[in-house]
C-alpha cells in the first residue's frame, strides 16, 4: 500500500473513534438512558437498560478505532522511511 493510503485510513479510523464516542452519548440520550424511571415499571426499566447497553456497545468501538489509527499511522511512517 502507498503511504498516502495508509495515512488516509489512519485519519478515518481516528475520526470514527471520535464519532463512536459522540454516537454512544447520542444513542444513550435518545434511547432512554437519561430518563428518570419508576423502578416498579418494568417496561421503562427495560427501555432505559437498552439505551445504556446500546450506548456502551457503540462506545466500546472507540478504542479499537484509535488503536487501528495508531497502527496505520505507524506503518505509513515506516513505509515513508523505507522509500
């Protein structure tokens, strides 16, 4: 692969990492993670739990994207030094 291609992939992975963080907060907010719940209402408890779990699921992608960004950047720099 070319250095420019690796650097582009690295930049996209970095962007996706930050978007994952923002997306997890947005999903948590809109899927009911922020609502106050009467703990005796099972449906509302389940909706809130779903919002929290889905937000966490999306948020867990961030470290993966950041690591991929770092690795692609490293290989791009290494390829640039070899040329």
